[in-house]
């Protein structure tokens, strides 16, 4: 049977933060924009739900009703057992629950008139004048396709040769706050490949463990690592809602393969490798691709503009990669650096909404908009 044919100016695959950010700007500029997601919302997305202030500043709405905690105090524990305790009264991280945050963002853009379709991409035909995207029910014809479908992106697989060679992977789960006698602030416990975290929310802790430095002998953390981490830190064995998921890094290798098809967020590998923060780069890439489309007269100009942003992003990601190698591989040195001078600089910089390049080099890494 022939598939139903739909038309839209811009099709965004994936209604997570990167997709919704792009949809919001494109809709505001009067474009006909459609989001396609394989799930009904609210849906679970494995994520600790830490939003840095720079992320919050970029969002088109206030997060007052979504915020569950301000990380005014942060504890960093190193493999030598020593801890560095950092404080800032504005908080270096705002804690949300991802299901709620993503659902709010999606409803925000739907209320503006962004269309939402349910479906999974199974084919892409990038023709000279249009892109035809196929799901099991439809063929959707569009002028631009934006792949915002996360770390396991189908759009990336169908339209580029980009493969993540050293995948970053993390497990997360929930611990009811009543189950632990300890009152723990936002805490990072480093190991040689990454870290375990405790992120406080109103009635629970989001706990997790992830690898950020790739080691082929230990490519993924295991569930039992999460249990032993939580036993040590919160003195309980009860973790619910455990899920694992990759984080899309390695965007340093991404170059758009056509003038009509673009990847953003985790699909493009734009999460950073120091702490695995991905939401900021997801929404900022959504913002830049949308502004590139809005400001351009033709697809060639879109390509040129988005490439400028990607060049800035690659430098930012390289800085995170460098810092990550020092943090995890040279823990004694990192401990002293954080304790003596860098800790305060980072805590204050993050709390003031700065990017890593701004904190270290004093300049904004992306083109001015
Ligand atoms: C355990 C864990 C903890 C994390 N904690 C944090 C944190 O605290 N702070 C932070 O900044 N980052 C964190 N990250 C990273 C962060 O979750 C991602 O960087 C961020 O979600 C990327 O946003 P996105 O919009 O690019 O993709 P996603 O949020 O992954 O959204 C992709 C969307 O695409 C849809 N989709 C996927 N495939 C298809 C398909 N074939 N067809 C149609 N739709 C599809 C999905 O249903 C989903 O809705 C964490 C990641 C993990 C795994």
C-alpha cells in the first residue's frame, strides 16, 4: 500500500531539548515546522536532569515550576578518598526531572503551533530540491531535515558515515530520600574512567555512574557498579527505575553531509566529555541551526552558517577532552588544582552561566547571533 505523503518546510526528528529548541525558533520566525518522535510524551529519558545556569539562560521559558533543587554546594571526591567542597549561593546546577522538563518544552512549542507526529524514521532520501523522510506510515517531504534524535540517531546512521568509536555510556536510577539517613549535596565521586553522581531532587536522589574516558577493557559501567556506589554513598541497596543509555560525544568528527540535512545535540555527538553535560550543547546547536535556516537565502548559506558554529563547538569540545584526560588520569594533580585555585574558578564560572572556554580563556566560543 502506498504511504501517505505529508509536507512540511522543516522536519525535526526527535522532540528532546535540541529538537524543541530548534522548533521554537523556527516557529517564531513563521516557518512550517514539524517534530517527529518515536515515543508518546511524557517519556523517560535516562538523564540526571542537571541544568547548568548557561542552559537555563538560553531556554525560552522560566524553569521555576520545574526546578527541584539548586546545587549551591558541590562535593567532588577523588580516588585518594579526599574531597573538595565548593559553594556558590546561586548554584552551579539547577535540578529538574527530565520527563517533566522534556514534556514541558514539547507542550510549550506545541502551544505555539509546532506540529507533532509519532513515528520512527526508517529511510531518508536527500534529493537536490527536497528531503524525503520515510516512517512506517508516511513519506514526509521537507526542505530541511534536522536530526535531533539523540545518541543512537537513526538520521545520523542513514545520512552520514559518522560512527562513535569510543561510546560514552551511563546508568542512572532513583533512590527515595527517606531510605538514606544521609543528607547528601550534589556529589561527584571520580574513578579512573568517569564518575558516580548523586543529584538531589525534592523526594529522591538521581544516582548514576558513567564512563567518560574510553577503555576497551571496560567499555561500559555495570549495574553492580551502581549498586556498590550507592551502598557506599547512601548506605542503601534500594535503587528503582534503573536505565542505561549512551551519551553522544565525538562531535569533533561531525561535518554536515548535505546542505539540507543537519544533525544537532547528541545525534551530532555534541555532549562534552568532562562531566557528560549534553543539554546545553543540545539546545545551543538547536538554536544555531534554526537561526542559520532563518537568516539564509538558500541552503548553501545555511551550511556555511552552521559550519561556523560547529567550528566553535569543536574547539569547545577539544577543551573538554583535554580537561577530561587530566581530571581522570591525573587525579592527585586534579585534586590539588581543584582545591587550591581551579575549584573556585569553575564553581563561580558555572554559577555565572559561563562556557568552559569563557572560564578558561575569557571568550565566548560561538559566533555572535
Ligand atoms: C544517564 C545519563 C545522565 C545524563 N545527565 C545529564 C545531566 O545531568 N545534564 C546534562 O546536561 N546532560 C546529561 N546527560 C546528557 C543528556 O541527556 C543529552 O545530552 C541530551 O538529552 C541530548 O539532547 P537531544 O535533544 O540531543 O537528544 P535526546 O534528549 O536523546 O532526545 C532525542 C529524542 O529523539 C527521539 N528519537 C530517537 N530516535 C528516534 C527515531 N529513530 N525516530 C524518531 N524519534 C527518535 C527520542 O525518543 C527522544 O525524544 C545525561 C545522559 C545520560 C545517558
